[in-house]
C-alpha cells in the first residue's frame, strides 16, 4: 500500500530592468497513479473576478430555454420505453431526457430543477442528490437494455467558462461501448496498482495515506471522502472517493446525499477563491463485480485578465501538461475549513 508523492523544483533566474535579481519557481509534480506531470507555476496574485450571469439569465429564461418548464415536455426528446417507460426519468425536481447532440451511444441530459439560473451557494443537498440519483437510474436502465455498454460517467459543465452551452443547470450521463482516453489510462493504472499491491485499490490507499498525512486531506461526509490532488489538473483539483461503492449499483441514496453535502463545501471553497465555474467527472463501473472504488474529480474553470483569456493554452491542449497557479496544500486548508462548517 505504497503511495509515492514525487516532485521536482525548477528555478528561473533573471533580473528586472534595474538589475534586481528575480527568482521564479516552477514545481513539477508527478501523479501518484499515472506518473503524468503537472506544473505549479508562479501566481501573480491577481484577483479572480467571478462572472455574474444574472442579466444573461433574464435574456435566456422561460420560452427561450428548452430546459425551462414552458418548453421541457414539448421541446426535449424522449427515450425508448425500455429505457424509460414514460419517455423521461423523473426524480424529485430532476428530469432526464436524451441529448439531441449526443457524445456517445447513450447520453442522457439531467436538469436539476425548473430553476433557470442557480448560483453555487444556491445548490441544496436535495437538488444535487436528486440529479445524480436520476443519472444513476438512467445508467442502470441503459445497462439493463444494452449488453454492449461497458463504460459510464456522470459529467458536469457548470456555466459557460466550463464549456456549458445552456445556462440552465444540467449534467450529462454517458454510457458507451468505447472508453475515453482517460478511462483507458486510469483503468490500466488502477489495475496495475491493484496487482502490485495484493488486490488493494489505489483510491483506498490514497484515502488512508492522505488522511494520515493531512497535507491535502479535506474531510469526509458519511462514506464519501474528499482530498486535493497532489498533481492537480487545474488551479484546484478536488477528489471525492466513495469508500463503499465499487460500481453504479453500490451507490445509495445516502451516498449521493453525502456527496452533495461535500460538494456544497467545495462550492464554498471555490467561491472563497473567486471561482464560479467548474468541470466535474465521475467515472463509474457497470460491472457489479468491480473492485475499484468510485471516484470523482472537480476542477474550476476561469478566464484570465482583461481580455478574458482562456485558462487552457497550448500546455494543456497539446502538451497534455496541466498548469496550476494554486498550491494544493493551501487550497486543501481552505476546503478543510469549509468542511468543518457542514
């Protein structure tokens, strides 16, 4: 049960126009599972200004939005009856329907409620729990009708900075015959770790290691633990581990409620730093005999400077090298404080 946290420091030395020495550190960190590197780069300390979509919400609400109640039942498509007997799946205020522009063989869109614009601090435990429960039901229904379905994920692009094209809050439940590159890479590495460590799951080891170290440990709600990634994929990189769930069939309603409560603390942590938008991916096994724990990653999305420059440049897009202005241990301390308020 060995988790290695490896990093290298690189120093760039130069002078300002008056001859004063300047030193800037870049920290190259290696992902303890994949060995892939991330770079912690110099933070100028510039304030991050969160976007406010209040006016945009006024311009896109109601009859102008296909997900609002005025349009939902006559503008959104329906599933075959073997997937959803009523054409759509309902869970509390959440509704699941097919994506008109699917990313995969099976792709359900899950709206949280009839509320068109929900700010981070307005997401309740119930809203989050019901949306993920609805996504779970859809994935299970698909698996029951398609024996070729092997790979599943629940994905959330929140607000336009994240790539979200509709302001009305929603998540994507995706089931496919083919894995994504990330699913292939991580599955291979997780299997390799398990084989090298007497069947122990990597995230089980990570949970115990990070909890004992405390440096990037955040907290836990019920059977869902939270920590910050050692080699982050962005300026924050929060990891949630479902400690008793190995497949989509193992996740209980209480687990989703605990996950939702943890997300609320993470949302408070994002807000405290000036972040408002994020990407979340939760990969789940469809095999009821799976032995790897369910886990999720959440990273914030921003634009930079007065030109609203994208936070993804050639490093992330073509060099496959994530950058972070924020130090994981500092971010984890902020998040721990918010977990203590739950």
